């Protein structure tokens, strides 16, 4: 679990590379800073009150954990450590569970940022992120991840316990949640200047591929780690995470080949993420063959869904809606069809004789999270817009968000310019510059 926690935290820098490579060069640092800013902000909020809202004893009909029960992580760290006596969460130390779940909260917030690349100011982004985590993510995590324990007198969230939705690692709480918020925020922030007339191609596909690889690597902590131990369920989730992602990548590439004539590296990276998203809720409830089917379906549908923004006119810069919202819906709903009673979740879907009982539960849970998140996110975005403003000016956007917001650029090409002090002399005859620069450098300059 320590390793899984580190893996999931590593996913957010991986996301920064993935998103950073997809934007234009003048926005790469701002894009990456949105992910790293999420780590700093949400990590603190989680310790102060977020964990308590998500995993405190329910105080609102399955909607909210007690925000004061574990405020500042009170009651979770006092013990006799030399004697091995300290608070536990199931079979692991309570603080380890706190840290593991903190990494989920962090990356969920960071995922939203891809929808507003190239144009959103950093300060308002942090304000929106803090408000959104407090009012949306922390309560929804309670709905989905907080399970009741009758013996301990603990009451959890309504989706996990009353509705009995299967969501092993966060198809609803993480991906549908982030995707719906991304759609709302993109609508309020507005379109990039020149979109969709001007091409806005990724500036560094090498970073995109590296980021996708890191995400896949970290996702084993995300999915297998959600078993809360090194056990058979973790192994089951790990294998499904492999095969579903492979199938999704192939499904995306085949779709590209048929539609556009060429399979692309961006398509491969996007297919990987789509498969990871779709198998997240279902990795404990479907067989490996079911995981392959879910991955393939997600790869094809997400590849098609990224074009919806052109049809409906919302500028989701990096396709958070097409990949995370659609992929999360696919993975969550298809549990109702492909759930295998022989899996660790022990639930039967429609194709395994379970009828539509689990299917309707999955649909209701997914839609409930999507609607709640979209509406509240829309309100929060308008509040931030009315107070601080959300986006840079048109002139600043043309200059680049990196320079305007951070006084930096992602790439420094000054070394390619003529070295100072050479005057008008030709390179072949220029004297060696002073200092530690060798004569050869002066000749090349």
C-alpha cells in the first residue's frame, strides 16, 4: 500500500507531462503547473478536512461525512508506535489509508485542468480547484468510497451502500466527476482564440507518450492498490488493467486508421488513457475477457467522442470530456452487462444471468454523479468568474500563458543566438569571448 500510494501520486506528474505535451509550447509550463498546483492545494485540504468529509461517519443521509470527526486528521495518529498499537483502517494503518486516498483526490482535480488549457489564469484555477474539491469531490468520494460497518457503528455513502453500485477504484468519483466538471468549466471559460478554425496541434508528442507511459505505470497502484493489500483481488485488478488498456489502445488506433487513414502516436496515448479510465470501476468485477471487451469498446467510443466538441461547440482543449467522462460512463455502465459472479466483486451482470438489477444501479449511480457535478461545477465556475475572472486577456493569450502567469517559458532558445561581445566580426575571425566560453564556441556562434 505504501508503494501503491507512491504510484498514484506519481500519476499526477505523469499527467502533467501528458497534458503539457499536448498544448502549444507557449502554454506548457502553465499546463504542468495546474497539475502540480493541485498536488499542493488538495494535499493540504485533504488533511485539514477533506478526509473527514469523505470518510467520516455519515451525517446527512448518505451524502456527507462528518467534517469535524477527523479534522486535521485528529484521532488517526495517536498510538503506541513502539508497541505496534495505532489506529487502523481495516488491515492497514489509518494514516496509510489517508495518504492513499489523498492521491486520488489530487489527480481527480488535476484531470479537470486539461479542458481549459492555453487560456485560464493560475490563481483562479487554484480557487476553483479548492472550492470544487470541497463541495464536489469530497462529498462524492463519501457517496462512492465510504462503506458502512455495522459492527463499528459506521454509516457510509448512499451510492456504495444503499444503491450498491460497483465502482472499485473510481469510475464515478474520479473520472465521471472530473469529466463533468471539465465540461462545465470549459463552457464558462469559453473557447480559445481561433478555435476551431486554427489548428492547435500538440507541441511535443514525445512528452505525451512519456506521460501516458507513466500514467499506465502508476495506474497499477490506482486499481490494484484499491484492494488495500497484496492479495488475490489486487492481482485480479492488475491483470484486467493490463488487458483492457491494451485492447483500448488497439481499438483507438483501428478507429483512427479507418476514419483518418493513419494511426497516430497521440491516438495510442489517448487510447491507453481511455482503457485505464474504463477499467478503473470494473477491474474487480469482470473476467479478463470482459476487461478486453470493455477496453475495446471504450477505445472505439472515446475515439469517436472526442469529436463531439466540434459538433456541440465547447472547447475541451485536451479531450477530458471525450476520454474521462465517456470512458468513465462506459466502464461504470458496462459492469451491468459484463460483471462475472466468479470475480472478487461476486456480482452477476446481464450477460451472466444477473438480469438488469446491477445494470440499473450502475446507470443511476453514474448519472447522479454526472448531473450533480456538472450543475455544481457550473455554479462554482460562474462564481469565480464573477469575482477573480477566469481567463487571460486576448493579448495575453496571444503572448502565451506561461510568460503572462509565470514569467517563464518552457524552452529557452537563447543559446542559439549570437554571443554578446562579438560585434560585427565574421564567425571565422572573431576572437574568443571572455570568461569560460571556449574559443570553439565563439567560432560556432
